[in-house]
């Protein structure tokens, strides 16, 4: 018999698009919460149109972005612009413990789903809004995707090399920083709701959350007037410290020597023990003066080994080192396999695909990945009838009226 | 309006014993910010994380580390050597009235001291032990030596960062341990909810290696489906495609008159087309559209587009943006639905209007320095029971008296003895 999951019985409704509102809720869904996302074929979540796609063929249900962030969740299609659609939304508000919103500020208010309206229907609801720059302020209504968030929140400026323009981090970085900051007070508010029956409102600016990952640079500017720039891979207190090219196509190992003992260990490992106590390199200060030379020394060694071999030689010697993993490496990573990071689930249109487990394992109540994030409207039958209590006739009517949207309502699709 | 209030937060009433080093400090910071009483437990003489720069006025000193300040604001601080028998006794006493123990020691270290989860559970069945390590408590990499950069590398983000003709790169503010720390805070909260239901604690086994991997969006899934690994793209956004066409690179970072902007000018779903058309329209108004003058964004099919065609499309964008300032671009973006953002520096952020309008930056007093320093404020705003950025990080042993004498009732003579033996 399986133990009860932590959030079994907790009900979450999402009026959301994108990666942040969903990922915050997903952590609860992976531990047993029921999560329903409300979407419309007329205005599907924009990220459904972003690649990658199964076989490279676009489709609203064919990409990981359409499903990954909604693992264990349900999806219903509903046109909120219709009065009957708003009645459905109201029923979901009555049902839910938590409501998640990630639209541009003001959008949900048009459907009577702003916090003030919702709390009148369900005073105990926990309502969280998340968007790029928060619910108010001069830039609040500027839309953007996570990539713009990462740019605007300062992350690209500090990525790359001192002699180069800023480089990108492939991926919408702040979309994968902000959700965790949101989930912390969300669970705290849930505990409080359990104890007191009181509701709560959270307003996340993804910038404001993500900037905590730049906190040392914030204080450095405030106290010292220094603007953090791009530094490449060097470290003020560790030499050698860089990524070194290995055998093969674009294969690298990151090596970091943080103590003189590690320096000696590295020298022994690469068969150059005499360098350990060479006055040019024996101390950190000395190594700093010869940093370029030492980078060349280490890469002269590493290019004769695969990245994995180089890492294991260094680790055996007690020197911090790691392959700069590609996605292929990650899927084959033995440590990830040990932890069961990637679980294969079968999606209706994509077929089998990996889904990610949380980065933390609870010893008594681990997460369970049970179903892939659903297709648009996939759970209409179950949710409208079993959860919301509509009759078969009512559902038929709602389909006919377009309150429940179908793929025929998608932009550009002609109804026959 | 400041975020300050006295003692009332979402996590008021909970106590955290924070044994973590740089690998886990952010976890305790989060819990402290939301109102928990977080006691940073340092070895006598001070935690090694106090030696991490940058430093106030560039003076390296354990009471001047800006890194330490940022990650330990709103915590109290005691010194304690848990490797001594007396130290462990005191620690066990503290565990009795604690809700969380957060640590980032090598797997097995706490067990070796008789302070593993099984022992802590006997002292306090509700204790939540959050263990934040580079790779987790067990497995082939569990005992690997690590630094922030090597975890960033193994977690896949280093390969995805930087310029293609240079090595994979880290950010100049190292990120990997922050990822571990925030997932540690999240896992701690999930365990706390379980405790609400049952009265039981548990161990939360956090891997920074896994936390970092989340940041790559869906590149892992993309590889699973298409067997294409994306790589560091330079100022471009890479799109994986199966087969012969290879990865499509779309330039997204552009130099502008006063810095750099990130702008999406591409086809695809509705929002993208609106953005692209708005940029093209702007260029047409100034007679600068070039190849884009007659381009129909409806025909943009990233699945079939060659790299050469994409480069023709974006060629006029590069000189065009150079003639515009960040402000002009953002004003137009707000009006016309262009997906754009300036590549702001930390200075731009701290001086810009949005974060200041929201009172995001908080002045924290540092009486020992005779100064105040600006800190990031609430990561999430809550009108009731708000986040606090209020009090500077503790000095070494600052709350020894409060905790040992007043709370635990240890006599002054005993404390002197413990101090001279290096236990506290």
C-alpha cells in the first residue's frame, strides 16, 4: 500500500500560461495535489508554439513545453469570454484551495477573476499572481517571455567574456529560478490556510525573485559602486579554474583547484609532480600570476583524454572536476539514474518522453510522477462531469456554444 | 513603504538551525526572510563563507564579506564546534526546540557525528533535516569534490552558456549553489506541510546537480525526442531540428545605441508574429527594412528555414537596433507588443524605475561599518505577513549570549569554559 502523498486533497486551479505559475504548482502536484489548468483553443498557451516538437513537426500538443510543466495535472478547455465560461471559472474557484495566475496584470480582472472578486467567492483561497515585473509599476504591463526576463533581470550582462559582448544562456533562465521562490511562501500560506482558514495573496515579479541569485553583485554595487560584468571562467581565489577541452567534438571538463593541496594532487595526477612546489606555481598568488600558462598546461593534458576520463582522474586525486554535460550526457548521467531524475511517461501525442523529478527527495513522502501534462482539453469529460458536476446535456450544450472549445476553435482552423 | 515589521511572518514561530556553508546558505536565508528564527551555527572563529568576496570597500575581513551579508541577513548567529562531544551535546539540546536543521556537509558526515536523521528524529520526532549537497546523499557521484562551477558544468548549464568559439562559461555571479539552496527551501516547506498533517519530520535530500538541470528549460526533453544537444549560442537562440537542417540560430541579443537589447524577431505563434511585424513596421517607417521590406512573417517556418535565409532576415536588424536607445526600444515594445528587454546590468536594475517604484531595494543598517547597504527585497510580495529584509547578518558569535545563556540557561562560567576549549 502506498503512503498518502503530502498534498493529497489539495486543489489547485491555474489560469495561466508559460512556465512559472505551472512549475510552482507542479511541485505540489508531484506530491499529490490536484492541479487543473484552464485554457482555450482560441488562445492557447503561447509556449505550445515553441520548439522543440516531436519529429520536428509543430503542433499544440507535440512539444515538451506543452506538457512538461503540467506533469500530474489536468487540462480543460473553456472560453472565459463567454458568460457560461465564467460560470465554469466560478465553480473552479469554489472548488480550489489555490488559484494561480500568470497573465499580464489586468487580464484576469476582465473575467471577474482578479483576487478581490475571487476572494468574495472563496475567502480562504490562496491566490498567486506571477508575471515578469509584478502587478504594478511603470513597466508592469510590458509583456515578455522568460528570455526577456533573463535579459532584463541582469543575467546575460554577466554571461560571457570580458572582451566580448554579452552571451546567452540557452533557455529562459529566470523562468526556472522564479517558480521556486514562489512555491516557498505558497506552501507556507497553505499551512496557514489549513490552520486558520484564511486566504492569502502573493504577487511575484519574476525579476524580483530572480535578482536574489545576483544578491552579492547587488551589495557590491551598493557598497563599492562596482558593476558586475563578464569574467569568463576565472575565479579570484582558485587557480587553475576553467573549462578545458578534451578529446572528441566540443567536449570539455571543468576543473577547479581551490587549495595548494589540490594543486599538488593535480600535478601528481597529470604526471608533473615537480610543478607542485615550483615557486612559480606553489602558492595561490604565484598561480594567479601564471594563470594563462597553467590553463595551457591543463588543456595540454586534458586534450588527450575524454571529458569523462579527465573528470574521473581528477576526482580520484581529490580535485573538483566535472564534465560540461550536454543534454545527451544528462540523460545518460549515472548520478541522475541513481536518483531517478528522469521518469518516462507516455503522452497521447508525443508518445514516451522523459519527465523531471524534483531536485529534492523526501525520505518518507517522495514525489510520484504518474501522468504526463495533458493535451489541450484532454480532461474535459472528467473535469466538467465528475469534478464540476455538469450533466451530459449541459456539456453537449457548452460544446455547441463554444464555451468548451475544441481543436476546431484554434486560430486559423476553418469550421466545416 | 518598507518591508519591515516586527516578528510576524508566514514562518514566524519556526526555528531553523543552519549549519550550511556556501552550498546551502540561501535555504536558511529564504526561511529567515519569511519569518523563521534562523540560527546560523558557525564553527568558533567564524564560518569559511565569511572569506568569500566581494568585500565591503574591498577590505577582506570576516565581518565585511558582502557575500556573507547577502546570504545571512535576518539570521541570528552562534558559534559551536559540533566535532567536540560538548558541542554535540549542546547541538542536541538545540534540536529539541528546533523545527529544521539545514546542512550541506559531505554525505555521511552528520551520521559520523551521531547527528544523522535517525538520531535527530529520536531527540525530536518533528525535526526536518534538509541536506543540501552537490549530488545528493548517495550514488556514484555523492562523494565527488565540487565547486559551484563544476556543479554548473555537470548540471548541463555551463555547456549552454557563452559563445560557441570559446569554452563553456559560468556567470560572473556563480549560480549552482543558489539553485541548490532555493530547492532546499522548497523541499523544506513540503516536508513542513507533511509535518502539519502528521507531526512527523523527515529528511530532505537536495541535489544542486539536479537543481541546476531545471534551468535548461526543456533541452533534456528536446534531446530525448530529437537527439540534438543544444550548445552555447553566443547572442543567438538555438532551436533544435531533426535531420539535416541542423540547429537554427536566431539572433536575439543586439547591440543598441546605449548598450544591448534582447528582441524576438521571428515567426511562429501569434505573439511572435506580432512582435516580428511590429519591428519590421518600425524599420519600414524609417526606410531601413532591407530584406524584410516584403517579408511575410506568416511564411516563417522554422522547421524548413535554412541558416542562410535566417541570416538574410536578420541582417538589417543589426544596424537598425544600433540607432536606437534602450528606452526607445522599450517604449515601442510596450506600445506595439514587441518581445524585448534591455540587457540590464546590476546598476541599471538598481537605478531603474520599475524596481524602485515597487520599493524593492531595502536599506539595511550596518552600524559596525557606519553605513547602510542596499539589499534585494521581497522575492514575492505579500501584503499580509510580508517578507523581511531587515537586519544585517550576524557577527561571529553575536547571539551566543542570547541563545546559550538566556535560552539554554548555561551558566556564564560554563560558557567561559566552553569558549576556552574552543567548543563555542
